[in-house]
């Protein structure tokens, strides 16, 4: 249905005359007549009777009027939803319980008037395709994966290098160590059932394992973080990796240990990815907030895969 014709119909009802409605709409009386005639033809009814006193809605016009007003309100809400600054900024994070979700809450605290729509897309390809298509405004990912490059017009900037920790139960050989080097983990079992082939985090941990001779096992069903914590707490041989700011809570009896990894410290490199043609005004604030807080990657003392450094940043 032609929204302009419906708006013209309502204007005539409110003004009581075609000429006054034309003045209110800044169009000619002839244009008002044409729009009303086209709407009447579409509906198959007469909407007005005209006499010396002006234009009065017919019984069909009276029945149509409340729905016409509702339609115009809906049209206004539809326009407002995509008006610059009105639509929520849609941002993808890998998981709502991971560190980047917490950092995004920090952005929201600093910019409370910016509406956020937080989504969780699964893998690198899905997230980058969504950025390219404009179905999300930005994503946090480790870029670039082996054999992949960002599409034309899609940019990325490093925003957070997150140190990894070894996570063990109280009976593990490293449970009381003040720190552990990656090379010391050779021959020990690290269990990460969420490492699915084809994901950027699996690619990261595969390279970490190869670089330091670590055995990372991804076998077994992934029942979630609670099951992982229960298993690690009871095991004397299994450990896992967790990130520095991953929020974790476990029963006091588990006595789990989070042990720093040093010499070098593996860091998971988070980047913010966006499309250069994206006009959302809050996107610049999001970029500025995260890139300003990134101190730059130190020259030594940390480890990241080669593919995260290949001429991108």
C-alpha cells in the first residue's frame, strides 16, 4: 500500500478540506486528489464525500481511518529503526561468557547511550561474511586464519592480546607451580573439547601445540564449561588452557589452579573487524574505545601464530 497515499488520506480527514491538506503536505490540490483517487481504487471503496463544507469521510473512510493511523505509526517506527544513530550497533562475540563479552560491557559502561545488539556467530567464515553483507556491524576475531584473507572493504585492527593460563586440578604435577613455560608442557595432556576443526581458535591451538610439542586433545563430547571444570578438578593428568579474563566460577572443593604461562607467554590475538562502508555512527566510537586501549604487541616475551602477524598489522 502506498504510504504517501495513506498519509494524504489522513491529512484530508484532519484538515477537512483537500486544499488545506495540500498546504499541510506542501503539494498541490491536484496531487491530493490523485493520491486519494488511487487509494480508493486500490481499496475499492469511496473514502470521502465532498460538498460545500469540504470533505468528510464516508462510513468506509471512518472504518479505514484508525488502521491508516496505525500504518503510518508503523511506517515511522520502521524508518526510525534504520535512521543513523537509532539502530542498535550489532556486534558479534564468539561467546557471551568469554573475555571479549566482558570488555564489550566496559564499552557499554563508557557509552551508556549507545544501544548494543550482541550476537554470537560460530566461526570465522560466518562472522566475516556477515560483516561483508552488513548483517552485523563488527566482530571480534583472530585474523587471519591460514589460507584465508579478509574480503575487499573489510578491515581489522588488533584490540586485545589475551595471555593464556594453564588450568589444573589440585592433583596435577604443575598445581603448585608459580609459573610454567610452554616447553614444560611437552608430554602433558591438555584437554580442550571445544576445539572444533575449521575454527580460528582451533587453528591457534594447533599452532601452539606444534610450536612447543604440546599434546592438545579435543576428543570427547563438549558438555560445556561446567563439565570441563569437573573433569579437570578430578584429574591428575589433564589440564586445559583458559584466558586471563575468562570469568569462571567453580565449587570451593574443586581447588582449581590458574597458573601463569611465561617464557614466552602465549597470547590470543583478538582483532576488531568491520566494513569500511559501514555508516553506523557508533562504530567509530567502538573502534576508538578498543584501539586506544591496545598498547601494541611487545617485540619479545609473547607468542602468537605466524598467520596473525603476516603483514596485516
